[in-house]
C-alpha cells in the first residue's frame, strides 16, 4: 500500500513507471512478510538496551554546571532557526 505522504513524480515517464510498479507489487501480508534473522533480532535488542540506559547514565555522570551548559546550547540551537 502506498503512503500518502509521498508525492508522485511530475515527469510523465517517471509517473508511468511508478504506477506500473505500484500496480504490480505484491502487498505485504503476514504470509509473505520477511522474517528477520535471529542475529538481527538479537542486535536490535542489545541496541535498544544501550539506548534506554545511555542518556540516564550520561546525565548521572555530568555536573549540574555541565548539564546547564548543554541545555543552554540546545535551546540556542532550537531557537536560532
């Protein structure tokens, strides 16, 4: 199924190719859905664990002054746009 957020190309040849591709591709169903390998599943699990504890561990090791500097720099970057 096509996502509505993507726009179709303006070029007629590219548009025709995209329409053909969309009309001939099989929709992903539980029956033909690719199964991730056990290695990729394990690595995703390990990566998630690191991501969950990374920010808390870093904040715990920072001084209050350094956290304030980081927050000030982030706010300045957000509002300078």
